[in-house]
């Protein structure tokens, strides 16, 4: 049985888009018959034992706490601790493939252990770390740290035996850096249709509790980062309410921008049409999807959003919900305007309001668009089929003549 060790930033029981993609990959690989485990670094902040099974998935933890002090020294120490933990686990479990997932610190730690044990290494990039830092407000494009991180990313890609990325935007960027296109596969974000493929019915009690009876409901369910453009969505509400007096905006989640968004909503002349729910348990998320007519994703235009495809619109489409999104590159890979959803200009509240008002005004197309969106997810973004993209890569790497057999 082929053994795959996934080197991760963090994992379940923490909840994030990162951990949900990891869960989907590991579950699908286990269903394929592979023996799969994950190991997390010091950025995994959930308390727990050094080895645990969560939701049927087997995880190991790097011992100790994240280093402190100078950022470069701190990250170097964390890489070393992670590499030592990977090395120790390899000695006990002897995987056939190491599959490291971004950020690049994980790839650097995994490369040390892979080289020592002569185990093939796949490096999977979900977003470039330097661009993610800019999107989260923790970095500046063009800064020395940005440049250094970009160089490390390129080096890690060159050193890996194979590279996976989640979308065409990331692949094109790597090719522009001189990386051989044949070395890169695209393993796009997907949906576990067994989990998200059966929409739940709207709960009338929850509808009443939220005050949404008879409302046209626009919703966002996710993390409140600046690049998500929720300030533009709130700014669009006055125009949208004038066009659709019964419209309400339901915001589910939280994050760094939450207080600023709440303050903006309070100052809006239509504050009573904007509802913040806060974070909800993951097992209740589907109940909130069921309350929403149109899920809105008004991401701002920047490198991160142009290169990276988000997961949330796919989950909404799998749930049979309508989606409207800004026309950044990451959304254009997922949504065909007028067929599976609606696209509007990023950063323009007037365009957001016009797109949403137009969708509410013409309900005749709703069923067809929902069906087309769900069919797209089932056909091209279903994890049960996405997982097949890794298989030929693994098989090729396992045939390396210099490889040391895990059974040795």
C-alpha cells in the first residue's frame, strides 16, 4: 500500500479553507486505498496530543512552541523543528511520497527530510506566501521581505520533484519564472459532494430569528479579510435597497476586518438591512447557506485574487445557491458570466448593486443557472475526480530508479 505523508501548516480540528481542502484530499486518497498521514508545524495552534486522529484522519504534530524574536531567525528555527519532526516520523513510518503544502516554509522543511531519505517530494502551492501576506495586510508588494519570499518560493519549486498548484493563474506565474510547464499539474479547489452536494431545506425558525421573512437575501459566508471586498458590498447597499427595498445582507463569519465592517455598517443609512451573525459552528454552515438567495464574493483586484481561486463559491454552487462575484482572475476560472453565475467589476459598489438588483429582478433564469453551476462542480470540481490528477504524478515518482523502497 502506497504511503503518503502530507506536510502541513495546520489542520483539523482548526477550521479554515486550508484545513477543509486538506481534509478533502486526505479523505479522497484514503478512499483510493492509500495509507495517508499529515504532520503540522508550529503554526498549528490547536491544543492536542502529539499524535491524534481527527474526523478519521491521522495527524502528527511538531513538538514545542513557535520560536520568538527576529522574524528571519524565528522562521529558520521553526523550519528546523519541523524538519526534525518530519525526519523522525519518516524513520518510524517510512512513507513512499512526501507531499508538502504551502507556505514555502513547509516545503523547505520537507526538502531537508526528503533529501536525506531519498524520498520523492511533491510541493503543492495554494497561494504564494508573499502575495498572501500582502492580502492579509502583513506585507507590502515589492518590499525586501516580499522579494526574498518570492526567491525562496522559486527555489523550492525548482528543488521539488513535482509541483501542484490549485489554479491556472499560479501555473502561469511559475512558468513565467522559467519553471518547466511539464513539471506542474493543476489540482483545482474542489468540493466533497458527499458533504456539500445535498442542500438542506431552509429552517423557518432560523429565518424568523434572523428577521429574514420575505426578504431578498444577499449573503457572504467566510473570513473577513480586506481583499474580500466586503466594504464594497456594504457600500453597495444604499443603491441596492433603493432598487430592492426588501433586500438584506447576511454576513456570516469573522476576521481581521470585522470591527471596521461593523462600524461601516452602523454608519450606513440602511444599517437595518445589514446583519452580522459572527462565526457559526462548521456543522451549521449549511443552514446559513439555505437562508441566502445570492452569495456575493466582491474580492478586490490584486495579485492574490487574480492568481488564486477561492473555495467558497464552489461550495455555494454545490449547495445549489446563486453566486455573484467580482471579475478578478480567480473568479473567472470558476464562474461563467450569465451561465453559472454573474460577474461584476471589482471595487465598484455601483456595479455590485446593479448586478445583484438585476439578478433579483429576473428570477426566471434562477433554476437553470443553479443547475448549470452545480453541474460544473460535479463535472470539474468534485474531489472524487480531482484526486485522480495526483495519481500519475505519484506513479512516475515511485518509479525513480534511485528511490529507496519504503519496504526496505
